């Protein structure tokens, strides 16, 4: 029971369908946007959620002050 397990790692010359870079080629289906656009959209979403949070606190403070 002392056999060594062998594993094969994908080499650089393997076919292009088996590596992760295939998702970034022209053959991949779906929306093709650059990582920079994804970063900008993410930061805009975070800023929008933060603004909603701030506006909610202001609205709640004004509603409490009117009572």
C-alpha cells in the first residue's frame, strides 16, 4: 500500500479548451467587457449603496425631528 500517487499537470502546449484563458478568447459566449470596466462599475455600485445609506439616515433624522 505504499504506492506513490502521480498527477498530471496541464502543460503550456495543451489544447486551448482546457485552460482558464479560454474564457477570455473570442470563442467564449457572453458579455465581453474589460476588467477596468468591471472595476469602475463595482466602484459606482458601492458609491450608490453608500449614498442610499447616507440619504436614508438624513431622511430618518428629519422625520424624527418633525415629531
